[in-house]
């Protein structure tokens, strides 16, 4: 399996509780390397654009407001089979269904305030990395 990249967000519930280090430690211990990272406050345009795939879902408004509510940390992660590796360590969207040892099991507050985002495919990883980073910000 090749070394690939994925895109991660440490969400507002985590920056609010000052646990970005604890979350990043779990990513690193899962074999992922942070090759780009920045703390930003998402604009409405960014939040709506990033989650456009969910725009017709009933929770869209709540999701956008949440992502703008506190700073987030956007990251590019690199590792063997990075997309799947990251999804595995994240755990299920709903923390009540997340496996033991996953970030969402350990830290998520609810299905909405669920601590991390991770790309769900190689194709989306590329799109999402390009949404927040230029190539010169990624240092592998
Ligand atoms: P994931 O973040 O695991 O890829 P997703 O892509 O289905 O999950 O949804 C994106 C985010 O939207 C999710 O992390 C939290 C929010 N969300 C999803 N389903 C929700 C629901 N039923 N109620 C509230 N928020 C929800
Ligand atoms: Mg998703």
C-alpha cells in the first residue's frame, strides 16, 4: 500500500476544550504524519462550500454554524493508505457507535460535535486538501 495523503479538520468542540494536542497525538500514534497544519476561523463561505454535498440535509444549517463557532485546525496527513487509516482512527460519525480506542469514542460530544473530519475517498482528499492548502504549504 502506497504512502498517500488525506485531509483532516480538528473541529470547534476540540479547539474549545483545548484538546487539539490530544487529538493530534492519536492521529500520529495511528501512523499518520502531519505535513501541513493551520488554525483558522472558517468563514460562512468556506463552511458552506466545504460541506456543499450535505446542503439538502436537515442538519446543514446547524453544521455550518458549528464549523464557524470556534477556530478549527485544518491538516494534511500523510501515511500508508492515509484515507482509510484516518477514517479508522476517527471512528463512526455518531460517537455512540464509535469503536473503543477511536478519537470519536474518546472525545466526541455528539453526532454533530464529533471532534474530527476526515476525507472519505482519495478523490475527495485531493479536492479537500486543495480547498484549504496551496502545494507550498505542504511539507512532507
Ligand atoms: P463524517 O464526518 O463521519 O464523514 P458525514 O459526512 O455523514 O460524516 O457528515 C458530515 C458531518 O455532518 C458529521 O461529521 C456531523 C454532521 N452530521 C452528520 N449527520 C448528522 C446528524 N444526523 N445530525 C447532526 N449532524 C450530523
Ligand atoms: Mg463525510
